[in-house]
C-alpha cells in the first residue's frame, strides 16, 4: 500500500519519500510508526570498551566453560551417575559414585 504524506508533516517527523511505515489504531487515533531497516541499526549498540580481539574472546569463552564444568562437577559429585561424564574443556573424566 502506498500513502502520500504532506511535505509539511514529513518535515516534522523523520520520514522521507520511500520510508516504510507501520499503521495501528490506538483508541480513536490512527498511528503511523517508521519501520527501521537493518542498516539503520548499525552503531546503535556501541560500547565504551574496545573489542579485545577474537583470540581474547575465545580465551574468555574457554575460561567460562572450564569454570562452568568445574562448578557442575562440584555440585553433582554426590549424585549417582549411570555412566562416566567427561568435561571437554578441562579434559577430566568424572566416574560414577
């Protein structure tokens, strides 16, 4: 569907010719909202912290996994286990109790 919005109204709001709008009815009011494209989202999640690099990220993920495996093994030690469990990150096998 194509709608013509008067130029005076377009100047007051961030819409241009070709903008996509979503229409809804709220009470007795017809509301148009601009639908943002994916390219408009670029930069919306900027951070004050610089990206440390992919290798640092991989190391952080590995450390988190190791910590998680260790915490799980400590909390599940007294539970009966039907088969040995193996933590790939730590390289440790937990035998049944």
